[in-house]
């Protein structure tokens, strides 16, 4: 079995040099304006959330487990 080398992987051009970072003065934060009262019409019951969670776990089990593991890791790190 003969493998050919890809010439793009072995480029002879030197890496571009980095420019030093310049320090910038922090921009002053604009004063927050009075936000209008936001009223939400959406109301979810615990049963609605349970059904949505079960559907999410059934449809995307790998993502659900990954999120649970990541959240558990973060909680563990914060408790130390």
C-alpha cells in the first residue's frame, strides 16, 4: 500500500509573524436606559416542561447526556 504525501501539508512558507497587541483604553459603559416592563404571556407548567424534556432526551440522547455530564462537572468544580 503506497501513500502519497499531500504537498499542502508540508508547506515550506514560514508562518506569518504576529503583531504585538496594543493596549486600548477601556471604553466607558453607556448609562443604562430605563427598560420598559416586559410582560410575558407564555406560561409553562411543570407537566409541559417534563414532556418537553422527555421528548428532547428521546430525540437527542447523546446531546442530553453530554449536557448532563458537563453540568455535573461544572457543579462539582464550583463546589470545591
